[in-house]
C-alpha cells in the first residue's frame, strides 16, 4: 500500500517523482524545505547541477567551495483533502483575492494546478502550487520592538552578498517602510471589502528581502473574517483573523514613522483589551495542541 503523500510527515525526492502527475524523468531535484506548513508540503525545486556542486563542491582559484543550491521554484502540495472540484476552485479563488488587493511585489507569485491523484487504485484530486522562491529574512512583526532589528537583517544579508544593490542600509530601511505602508493599505482594504484575511502572523510567513521588499510567502491559510464578538478559528484552532490584524498593527507601529490610529474600525474591534485576552487563550491552546501532536501524545 502506498501512503497518501498528504499524510506523510517527511517527503523526499523519490516521493515526489513517484506521484502519478510528476514525470519520473523530470530534470529537477526536489528537496524538502526546512519550513513546513500545517496545510502543505513545501518542496524546493533545484537544478541538479547546483545540487552536485553543493554536495561535491567546486574548485575556484585552488579552493574548494560548497555553494548552497538555491531553489528555482517552490512546489507546494496541499494536505487538504477536498470533497469536490468546486472546493478546490474555491481555495484558488481566495488566492486570487490576495493577488487583487496586495501590491504585486509584496507576495510570492504562484501558479496553482489541480491534478488527479491516483494511489492504490483510487482516484482523488489534489491541489498544488508552483511558487516563486523568495530569498529573504524572516520579518516577525512582534520582534519589531527591537529598533535595530531591521538594520541587523539588512546588514546580515549585505555581508553575505545576497544582493548586489549599492543602496545603503538607511536607504533599504526607507524603501521597506514605503513598501510596508502600501502592503498595510492593501491588506486593510482587502479585509474591509472582501472579509477575507491571509495568515500574516504565522512563523516565517513574512520575509524582508535584501533590497527592501516585504514578501508574504505563505498564502495557504485565508479565512473569512467576522466583525462580531465571536473569535474566528481556522481549521487547526488558531485565531488567525485576530492575530493577522494584530500583525498588521505591529508592522504599522514598529516600522512606519506615523502615529497609529487605534480608533479606526479594524483596530478598534480586534485590539480591544478583553478580546486580546480571549484570543491569547485560543492561541495558547493551539500551541499546546502542536506540542502534544509532535510528542505523539495525541
């Protein structure tokens, strides 16, 4: 019996090439990305020549180097089991909403495709995405209380030679502030007009690039928001709507040089102290369930 790839905890190159919708003679190497989502497997798509150089090294001016194989693309295999083709299309429609409202350079571009998944004589549908690879550092909105954080991120990337730009650190910070302002405006408009919000709060969901762009790289968790008193939880029990709006507020507070208006509709509703306390309860419960699951207790 072949195990359903959606249920695997670790996926290899052979697992991917064994899928009926992937050519076995594919001219790429698939490597599991170090960050795995709760809702999808994330595989790096690599040039085999780059993998060979990483493993065996290459000699430059008499010195052997082992350059890291940078992904060409990222392959996402959704873990979600859809009841119908229409449900899969609904998921894709949510992604199109994000692309409509957020600035075009503020999210990792992705091409989704739905395929027949044949396993053990059964046929099912599975949703995948071939996504742009983004080289950047994690931008955690809650870490922005450290006023040196962003400068340190840019300094690290510049020291590693990850961008050829001649911009100074100060210029990159100003560029990032401008990009974040546009990102926040688009996010707020999307939430108010469509009542949908992506997960801005997830670990490593937001990156900052060496040239000063903000990038949303995980758009697999898009939830419909409620402006009522009930706290909306996603299918894993995480209060994604409230935490995402809190993340926007943290970005605005920590990066932009303008006062934050806490009386505007989103912040007034979702940053109410009593509501924040209730959200914290669900957040702690969610993280406890992850710990129990990873230890095998549940």
